[in-house]
C-alpha cells in the first residue's frame, strides 16, 4: 500500500459511470416493475452504495476510507440502464476506486435481478468521469472518451 500518512486530509469527490445493456423484453419488465426478483432499481442502488463502502475489502492495496457521501443513480435508457455513482470523502487519498466499485457492484446486482429473463445482459463502459481534490486536482474525462460499448 502507498503510504499516505504524511498527506493532509482534503475534500475529495469522484464520479463514475457504466451501463447495463438489456434486451427489449428485460427493459420492458424493468420499466413495468415486473421482474421475477422484484424492484431491481432499488436493489441496484443499495448494492452500489454497499460496494462503495466496502471497496477496500474487495480491491487489494486500496486504503479503507471513511465516506461522507455516496449516491448511485440508475436511469433507464433505450438500450438498458445507465449507472452513475458519486462518492465523497474528506481523506488523505481519493475515492475513484469507490466510485468505480459502486458502478460495478450496482451493475452486477442489476444483472442478477434480470438474468432470469435476459442471460445476454452485459455490463459495459465502466469508467471514471470526474475526480476532484488531492494533489492532482481536477480530472475530467475528455469528450469522446466514452469507452467500450458506449453509444
């Protein structure tokens, strides 16, 4: 692990996103709230927040940090669900991994909720959109850097 003991805590924020691509049938059932396992969007939001909080247990060499905020937004789109996580802290190290983990875990939970009706569902384009704070300051993903699977 990188030693961050000499750093001063600062306000830090990270935003990440990804998508779960769904069949039209699964998307329809999700919209109608008729998936066999229940409310996939509620489960996905909670799973994403839990993922952010437990990132250091899942990712080797990732510092355990105290989060001051974590939000997961799920938006049903034409081809599936857009997943966006915003995570904040006041710490000595950033929250990029927590935001990315929130997106991944939310996506996996959504997959679990729809797999009975759509085994072709796929998680795509997980990426960091923005980070603020720390020595390196602000990072914003350049336009056109949407990643794999983004349309």
